[in-house]
C-alpha cells in the first residue's frame, strides 16, 4: 500500500527530513505525527529499525530511506476476518485538538463545524458511537445556527 501516492520517493524523503530538521530536538516519533497516524508511527519505525526517540542529528540516513521506501510500499497481509464482535473499527478523522468542544467549530477554519464519524473518536460499539454522533451533531447544529 502506498501511504503517500501523491509524493515520489525522493519528495517523501526530503519532506520527512525537512520535518525532522525543523524540529531537530524532538523525537522522530513526535515529528512524524503530521505525516502518519499515531498508531502507525511505532510500527513503521520498528519495521525500519529506527528508535522512536532519535532526533534529527542521530538519524541513520539509510534507515530513514528504508522507512520512506516502506511508506511507499507498505505490505498489508490479510489472513481472514474476525468475529462480528471484533470487526467494528472506527478511527481517523478530524483530530479533537482541532475542534472547540463547546461549539464543535474548527479551530483552523471559522464557520466550519464537525460532528459524528467525521471526528477522530474511538468508542466501543453498543451505543457509544451513536451517542457521540447525536450529541456532537446537536452541538454543531446549534452552534452553526447561532453564528
């Protein structure tokens, strides 16, 4: 799976290195957050043989290149399905830090509101997700109408 289909290998390498250089004192696990989901970062670093606590000055260039190659051709092996109880997975979406919880308005774009499955909310099945969808939808709708 190509995690960055819009970037060439060289562009991905340069962009990711530029991120580490811009925040040279930060651990690479934190620097990669704009590029990869938090749950994918440890897996990509481990498969590339990179310590997640490395900083820019200590990055082995060949291993970083290997990491970029992995992100351009990430292997996904499917071994079957799970039971229906384990099959429900919802993840991703608009990060909650980018949303004002009192109005559900974007902190980045005025007048833009988010609710429900668009948000990066992880919950158990059994009513929790629908409750979050209804409550955030109500708040977003009320807030948008007031504005």
